[in-house]
C-alpha cells in the first residue's frame, strides 16, 4: 500500500481524477468509493446522495453528492455504465466513509459499459501516487492563500 503524505492508496485499486477509487471485482462489476485524501479533506461525512440502482451514468459526470459539515462535493462517475448496487449502510452512517473508505465505506458498484476505452483514464501505482502528491500540494497552497474548496 502506498502512503502519499500520510494518505493511504491501496496498490490493487485504480484511481480517478475526481478523487474516487475503482476496484475490479468478479465478473464485470467494479466497486467505487472515495479516496482517503478526499474523505480526510471533507471532514466527518454527514450525507451521501447516491445514484439509484439501475441508473445509467456517464464517466466524468456527476452522479451524486457527498456532504460534510464544512463541504459539499460532487460524486463523479469514474466510468460509464449501470449502477448495480448502492451502499445503503451509508444512509444510516455516512461516516463509514471516514472510518473505512476502502472497505465498508464503498459507495456503489457498477457494470461498466465502455471499460476498454475508459480504463486508460484511470491511474494506478506510481502514476496515481504522483498525481495525488500534486493534488495535495495544490490544495495546501490554496489553503495558504485562503481559498475554500467547498463545492455546490
């Protein structure tokens, strides 16, 4: 497991530029969740607006929202496809994302429809770690300049 400035990045995952991870599971299903860095920056997550099972989503488009006391962020689909299952446990306890973002805090599973062409946009290994390091530096610089990262 990689450690990028104190944030965990499991080696078996792929990463999307909008701070989500993708785990390839049996068959043609992938599991999706938020990066450790994203949940830490958000603070205690209070609510997750998830897509519905059966929804068709497009890669790089908003499919939900994640909310904390200080932040509202977009949940962006890392791949195009159909939502197979959502993590209903988050409705009762959204802080599962904070406690176990790569395990019990997953957000949804999906069946990708165009994996062959879209997988190239996902990052893994050293490339993902280098990307996150740059993102962390940009956020730290923004904070030093007094910028807010809350989204609507």
